[in-house]
DNA sequence: ATGTTTCCCTGCTTGC
DNA sequence: TGCAAGCAGGGAAACA
């Protein structure tokens, strides 16, 4: 279930293996993932050189002169760079065959996604794909802070948890990390977004940045070589304070952590520490 | 416009 | 032991 840190780790791991390489061919083993794979992926992408691998929110962009391949890993997707003759596994849906320095170094960028919540789309040069329009700021950018959250939240009655997970407000804060940030900041996920003070939004913004930054740094240290059978880093479950611990004692006060669904998502919090 | 619910899909877990 | 049901999850889309 890649959240922003996993996507950023994937980007960083991928970049040195694909940047500067040319896409020799594209193999589609099914016509769609979440959405149909557009014809440009087969017709335009082959022959293009990948100039850069970028990330926006949880989307990865493979930039070429003609445009960018836009990838989302959904919740079960993974990308690996492998020798071209690596046997297929279940759910290996797409290969980008990459030019190497010679015949022995031919590689493929292989997209595996069992649940197919991911996507592979195309963004022509000079255009911004509809999915990327209207996205909020990156949580690790200077545009994101407590004052920003405070200003955007006035008058809103939705739970602060739903507000923080809204990609138009801030991108990349998924269910796991929002639970951790709310716990660390002592804010109840049920509180109306418009009723959270400026000071507490400052704490929330700081915790979001700290937790995401820490996870990215850990991912970076874990994933040394991206050419490996297991490309996706784990979640460091032992470091999670709230997520997935419903019923267990609160790490801070010892009272049992509550669990309920908020906005159709499993939510865990401490009724004592989070107000 | 904002808030809420539904839906996509498969693998894992739980219950009978 | 096997099978069915339940759950998880990002986020777009539909709906109120």
C-alpha cells in the first residue's frame, strides 16, 4: 500500500536505473489497470528517452521529449528494474523494455499490480493531466504549514481526518500517516476541521512533515539497490503508534485505543490524548 | 460548494 | 480441510 514515502523511495530508487535510457518497446499484458492504458503508451513512448523521473503527490512521471508516462501504484502496485529475461510473476501487467549500454544490459521496468488500483496514463508535453490539476501542495514543500491548513479549514464541518486526506488540501497524506500525525499532535480525528485552532494546525503540519520525512529517510536507507526481487519497502509497523493498533493500550496513557470508521476508513485514536 | 457514500480489485484473515 | 464472508486501501465518481 504505497503511501507518499514509498512512492518517493520508488522514485529515488528507479531514477538512476532509467534516467537517460531509451524505451525500446512496451509490452502490455492487459489493456487496462484502473483505467484503459492510452494508445500513446504503445505508439508514442517507444523510442523516447527517459530524461527524468519525477513525483507529484503519489503519481510518478517518466519525462520524455514527447510527454510523460504518468503512473500511480494504487495500493498494491510496485515497479522494479530487472534483467529483460526475468520470468514473469502473476500480475506483471506492463514492461517498458529499456535500452542499455550493450546487449548484456538490456533491462525492463516492470509494473506489477495485483489489485489493479494503479494506472498508467499519458501526459503530452506542455499539458497537465486532469488528475494532476487542482492538487494541493506537497506536504514537504514550503507552501505547506499550519497557517495554510488553518486558512483552508475555516467553516468546514468535515472531520479533520477527512480534511487532511483530501488531495485538494494537501497531497500524499494517506490513512496510515494521518493517523500517526493526529496521534502525535494530540488532535481527535473526529473534530470538525473548522474547529481546530491555528496552534494545533501548526503542530499537525509539523508532525506530518516530520513523520513523512522520517519514513522517506528510512526507505532510502532500506532500499539500497532497486534491482532486487523485493522492490517495495515495508511500513516499519513497529514504529506506528496508532495505525493498526485498535484496542491496544495507548503508548502515551495506556488507555485502550479506540477504533471506528471515519469517512469509510479504519481510524484508530486515543480518546484520552486526542481532543 | 461541501459532505458522504459507493465502487473498483485481489489477497489475506476470520468464522463456520 | 474447505469455503464463504469480511476487510483493507487511494481516490474518482456519484450522490445528497
